[in-house]
């Protein structure tokens, strides 16, 4: 956002994660995504803390992120200026936060000694859009004295910070988490009230009914879902009936919710399911895993590599370089043979 278009505010207006909110419904939060001035820096439009928490909310969201990071790190060429471990932190920040920062550390002769990543969760742009700040809660913010380099994923609402490309899938991420938490609570609760045991047989004694009631109560908690036995030699047909009352709750389409939300997450990250270790449920499967990996490398990993190589343009030096994704080499060799 241009400097003359940003209104100075008393507090941040960054988007925080809370109740489910439709994207297109009157004036939603997307209408207010902009970078607010706080103290001497700009706050990101999306809460970095919320993005960090969302990373651990769903299995396939976190797995897809680390899958990309691991591929990039395996192809990265480490140097004295930037280690593989430092690049891995840089890649994780960029994919999760849509921003990545490198600090140029110099020696006493004003020569570059090393480049080190600054955590995107706490790094902020100065109001002049030239300087950078490191801002942590409860700690004194400080401005970087060394030269900083910043890359971001482009956004249509502002040009200060990047916005993750997976934002549209966050509702699915949270729904996936909610389904898992609900299922865990359902099992931990133990008393599921899954049926009504209806007894209208007059041959049953009071002692038998009381024993049956006790057995049902004791089925709660560890050891639940145990079998119950009742003996009724003179009972009549339908004298004892089991009437399900929570069939829908017990079968709340848990698997379907997990599958649909998983597909949304993989679509947002553009990761083929075959590469995530997902077992196909059809005879056709997911096709050739080599072809899926090659397409993923060309359409997703190569553009990410190009983004990181932007640091070279800004620094005027080759800080970051990559080897080709090895699966592409294997396929190329097989084609030649």
C-alpha cells in the first residue's frame, strides 16, 4: 500500500483467526486487509501468530508445507554465506508466512560474513519501507542495523507484505481439526448414549432390571463398547428391544469430512496425493508417481526456487542456488535410454 494511502491508526487491524467467516458476505474481513501503522512499523494484514497456529491444526496442511520445504532444502546448494539449516528456516517462513527475510551480517572490514534468516513471524517493515524491525511480544522491539532483504508472495490488496496462497483452504483446515477434536471427545466421553434399551417383558424381575442398569452405567470410560448378556427364558418376542438414537452422531460422516477437507488442503498447496502417501480408494489409483513428482517439480518447486533466487538480484551476489529436482533427472535418463 502506498505511503499516502495508509491511514495512521492507534492500534493494529490485522486479521485474526476466530469464528468461521464467509469470504463474500457484505463487508467481510477481506474488505479490511491492509497494513496498519503500529508505532514505527507496519503490521502484516494477516496475523503471523494465527498462521503459525494454523500450521499445526491439520495433518495434511502441515505435511504439505514440510514436504515442499524438504524438497527445496534437498536441492539447495549450501555455501559459507548461507547454510542448509538457515535456508530451511527461510523456506519454512516463506511457505507458511508468505514472507522471508535475510540479514546481511558483515565483519570488521565491512565485508559480508554470512547471511542469516530473520523469523518472519516477528520481522516488520519500517514506515519508510526501507528499514526493518524485530518485534516480539513483551520484549523491546529493535531496529536492524544490518542490511535486510525481503521477498514476499504477491497480494492484490497491498504491496508491503505477502499473503499465503493457501488462505482459501483455512476454513477446511479448521473444519478438519474440529472433526478430529469432536471425534476424540466423543470417544473420551465414553457414555455415548448410542441406544435405548427398551424392556416391556413382564417376566423380568426388578433385580434383573437393576443389574442391567448397573451394567450399562459401568460401560462408560475405559472398557466401553463391551457386550451385555441378558437371559429371559419366558420372555416374549420384542419384549426387549434396542432402539438406536444416535446413529447419525456415531456415523457423522467423519471420514467424508476428513477426506473432503484433505482434498481442499492438497489443492491449495498443489501437492499430488500420491506424493503425500495417501492410499487410493479406486482401482485406477493416482497414476504414475514419477510423472506426478515431475509435474509437481516443474509447476510448483521450480517457481518457488525462482522466488528464492530473487535474493541474488537484491544482494548482487549468488546467495542461493539449487540443483535440479532429482526425479526430473531420473525421468530424463529413462527417456534417453
